């Protein structure tokens, strides 16, 4: 790429609508992440400003569609990736990410990180987390299901939209949640639930779009989803149903690439990630729970969110080992 | 009709275009295959594959059948009514679904056909107790007909309109009834376009992904495209993704060949172009059924779009339009669309001419191959999933960090290839007609080579060129971009922005963007139709 260096700037001169990279400082760090993290309204731009003030460097984001795409991009690029940090994998992808051999131990003190159930790893550091939850429309449902069992066995005319575990992270989350609660009987439970399932969408956006357009009164999402509606839209209409068995956890992590051009700077970023300068931007920009202490007052809405007493989480290795078989089981039960 | 030198040039240029298309398709597949070791397919997967292949063929077959079943009578009715208020608008409107991202269209369809949709509310008023559910095969079929009925009409209608007025006058003088008119005049005229449209619709439905999953109601409705996506994205098994793509290509080719059998070339004769008056229907026997048919078709296609419009109008438009990011995305999308459309129209022109030239020498195996490959190029490109092409190209270019030109070029190339089948289908009949109408005259005038291309063929084909070009732009505008899945550093397109908004709870912003996207497509279509008509009439 070096020899074509003039091209981006020439192109940028021709097409000013394409954003040009910020003025270069002496040091630079590239972070791979998912697109919504660095959207105008996401936490990325604010975190960039805060970190650049601290490090006197240039922080560059590269965004792909989502966590899965992030891992794929790494696999495609191999050790040619120019990034120092990959931010945005979830625990279900960690085992595969580790197996690429592209990551290196962070060697940092992670005692600031607090995750329900605990999570500690020598390669990946959590930066936020969220519990999966069934979100319901309180204008359409008076009493929401109080447990996963009630969801499975409830009125088939009261529908839920879920995501496909073959193509989406929340879809896989529900699959693991059902497996955690039902174990060997998961297939029968899925068969029962399938009568309540309006449709299975390829990703979160489609499902949530169907839900907010009023097509179904329930959708699989996160416990934090109501916070967005309460804070940004000032409505209490959409709420999370608390399930007595407990909720499945999603943890988002970042890791250091072994081929990072400036490892010291990359480690500095990982350290910064565990401080309020980073964490303060998570709740109301990424709509997830911060993984380390914040120094801001969370909006009142956050105190109204469901906070599960029991948390389910399979280890990354268990997921990697069983995913294919469990998806096959799901397909069999749902296709009947 | 071409001179010997023109034939030679056409064939050489056609072979060059074929090489470009072939390379653009084969290279990424080869790179992907060599990257990931193919894991093969286990026996349980074999059953799964068999099941989804069956479902893919079933839903695509039914969708095609339904689309064509309605498109043929609708195109006839529209051809019979060359003048009525709003006709141009309606025909321009028919191009809009093409430019809508599938998810946007799905949400629009649900406003009409969903559990809480207008249709169910109407039935509720009539006393129906439980709402009918479209989720399942019926939902997939409704969605596919919504997308493809208007497309098929737009492809078939010009074939009828190209018939010279004398045909209709003679038919009127002979007192031909509807049935014999259809059998002797209309069907022979539209057979080729209808078969071409059927092939295209089948391919589009066979490779449908978002619509099938969202409206299919569960994993029983899974197409091969879903398995390809899963193989490449979630399992990261490029070998399997390529294998599945090849199965998809092979199966669909069989269907295309079958369609080919019924689409024997037709005599285009001396054609006029543009809608002609129809003395054979001046009696007005068909007036009521025609109006009803056109009205129903218009409502079926228009209602979901109206739903998109209504939810779009609820968005905070002034804020959306004041957003610099929106303008950046719109400019990028338009520039990519224009570049992709130019490339696509260029490739299509070369391929169409090469095919014509090769067809002119039947019996030669080489020429048969050239003709076959040229028409296959107009089909194959749709069957290789853009996500596979994008991944392969990404790998070939060695990643995308910091690069701007490479990903832009890949998006443009993939979009141009995607549009090729549409553009070729629009241009092929027009080219055929031009050759038969002006060929002999040009030769007797000694007008050959570039002069002829510039002065005779190009102006005569302008309406088709304009339509093909705008089809390609519209398609490109609605495409999320294969590259999006693997990272497109600083490139933001309109659909990308739309999905970004949808992915972060901003549903109403997304609805506003969908409206702008649909409006843009509609505007371009109207422009192309006006441009085509004006130049077409200027010639005569």
C-alpha cells in the first residue's frame, strides 16, 4: 500500500465528501471495531478525543458491520492487518479469535473490570456487557412472561420475533440461553416456542424493526434496550421482561494484535479502556453496561432496568465445541 | 446487419468483455478456494442441503410463475391503453422496488399484509376473528411478486410498444378477437422478453436472502443463499461457500436453459418505438377490465411504497437533510451508482452486439460458443453472491486498511456485474430491433464503423440505454455493498447509513432515509423515461 500513498489524498482532493484521516501525529494507533461503535452517535468519536488528548497520538478507527465481520476480516487479512487493537468481539467469538494466533497476551492489571459472574482472560479484556432479554410492548401485553418457561409455554397467539443463530449474535445468545435452562430438553422447548415465533430474522435490526412497527409484541434484545427508549425517546412503552431462571450474558472484549505496529501505544489504549475516560461513554452511546467504574451519573432510566440475579454464560471453548451440534438441534426442532 | 469489419470488431470487443466478466467472477472464487481448505459436506449437512435446495427451487419457481402470470396481462392492458392520466408515473413507479433495500420493502409490505397491516384491519372490520399470517411461503411469494411483477412488466411492455401501428390497424381491420390477437400478435412479440424476464426473476428469487428469512417464518424457509452467507460469515469456511455458490449457479443454469427453449428469437420487424395508438381497442370493450387490472396492479405495487412514504414522512426530515453525513453518503452512493452503471452499460453493449454478430453466423461452433457465453454472462453474475465476490476481491487486494480506491473499485465492479443481467435484458431487444430496422439502410448509405454507431445505432438505442443505465444506478443505490461485511473504512453509502440507523434504534431516521432513497430512484427513473421518449421521438 505504501507506494500508492498519494492516491487516498488525491482522491480526497477530488471528492471532498469522503472524510480524510485526521492530521497525523507522531504516533498512530489503528483500532478495528464494528461500525455502530464509531457512528456519529456512537461512543467512538468521544473516546477518540479523550484518548488523543491523553496520548498525544492519532487514533484511527476502522469499522466493519459487526463482531462476526470483525473476526472474518482478521482471518482474511491474517498478519497483514495494520491495526494494533481489535475491539468488539463477544465471548462467543473469543475461542476462535484466540485460535487464529494473531493475538498476544495483554499483560495488564484488569482488577478494575467488574462483570457479573466474573471474566478474566490473559488475552481479551471486557469493555462492556449486557444481558439478553425479551423486550415487550407494554401497550400490547399487560403481564409479560416472568420466566423462560412462561415464554415457551405461553399463548401461541402472542408472538415473539427472534434472530437466527446461524447468522446473528443475539440469535446465538437465545440458543445458548435456552440450552442453559433446558439442557437436554432444549429441542422440545424450542418446538413449543416455535408456535409463538412470528418469524426468525437474519439480524437484530430486522427483528427490532418488526417489533417497533407493531408487528409483534415481543422481541429478543438486551436488558438495556428500554434505556434507549426512555432516555432518547422519553417513553416507557418498551420494557424488558425479567426471567426468574436468570439471563444469558454477552460480554464485549478487546484484544492486542501480536503484529501491532506500536505495541506500547496499543497497551496504553487497553489500559485507557478500563478508565472512566472510556467507560463514561459506553452507557448512553453504546447502550450497554460499562465493564469498569464510571465517574458520571447514569441517567435515571438505568436504575429502572432489569438487573438479573442469575447470569448464564458458557465458556468460549464450550461454545466453540458445541455450536454446530446445537444449531443443528435448533434447526430440527424449529423446522418441524 | 453489420459489415464484415464491423462483425470482426464486435466479436473481438465481445470476447474482451467476456474475459473481463469472467475474470471478475472467477478470480475471487479461485482466491477464496485457495485461502480456506474446503471442509467438505458431512452427511447430515447433505440432508440439510437437499432440503434447502428443494425449498430454494420451489419458492423461486412459484414466485416466477406468479410474477409472470400477472405481468403478461398487465403489460397487455398497459399496451392497450397508451394514454391515460398517470400512466408515465405508474410505469416510473414500477422501477422503484428495484432500488429499495429488501428490509425497507419488507417493512412496507408488513404495513399492508402483516398481522397489524391494512389488509388484516380491513378483514377485521368485515368480521374476521383471527388475523391471517403471511409468514411462511405466502409471505415470501407476496414479497417476490411485489419486487418482480413491476420489473417483468417493465421488461415486457416495450416489446409490445415496439410493434408498429400497422399491426394493430390490420388486427382491427380483420376484426381479431382478444384471443387470436394474443396468439398471433402479442405473444409472439413478447415471448422473448417474457422468457428473459422469467429467467431474471427466477435468479433474483433463487438468490433472495433477507426477504426469505424475514417473511419465511422460520428456518424451514431457508435458501441456498442463506447457507452461503452462513458458511462465509459465521463458519468462515470459504471452501464451502464457493462449493455452495457453484451448486446454486449449476441449478439455476439448468432452469435458464429450459427457459431458453421457449424463447426462440422473434422477428422484430419494422418497429416504431414508444406507445402507439390502438385502433383495435378503440371500441372500448376492454376498457373496464383493463382499468381494473391496471388499478389492482398499481395498488399492489404502490401500497407498500405508500407505507414507506408515510412512515418516512414521520421522520425529522429537516434534521436528516441538514446532516453532513447524509450528503456524504448520498454523493458516494450516486457516484458509485453512476460509475457502476457506466461500466455495466458498456459491458452490456459489447456483449449484446457480440451475441448479435455471433448469431448472424449460425452453424459455426466458435460463434455458437460466443453467443452462448455472451448470454450466460448476463445471468451468471447474479448467481454468485455479492458477499462471496466481495470477500474474494478483498482477499486479492490484500485487505483494505487505509485504502480508498480499492474498496470503491470493488463495490463499483460488483454492482456493475450485478446490474449486467438487467441491463442486457433491456438492451438486447432494442439492439435487435435497431439492427433489423436500420441495418440495410446504413449499409446502402455506406455509413459504417464508428460513424454508424454514433449516428444511427446509438440514437436509436438511446431509450434502452437510458433505461438500462438507470436500472443499474437504482440497483446500485439499493445495494448494501458486499464490501460492507468486511470493512469499508471511510466509505458511507445510503443503504449503509440506513442499516446503521436501524442497528442503533433509530428506526424513524431509517424510515426517512428509505423515503429519500425511494424518491431518488423514482426521480432517476422519470428522468430516464422522459429522456428516452424525447430522443426516441426526435428521431422519427
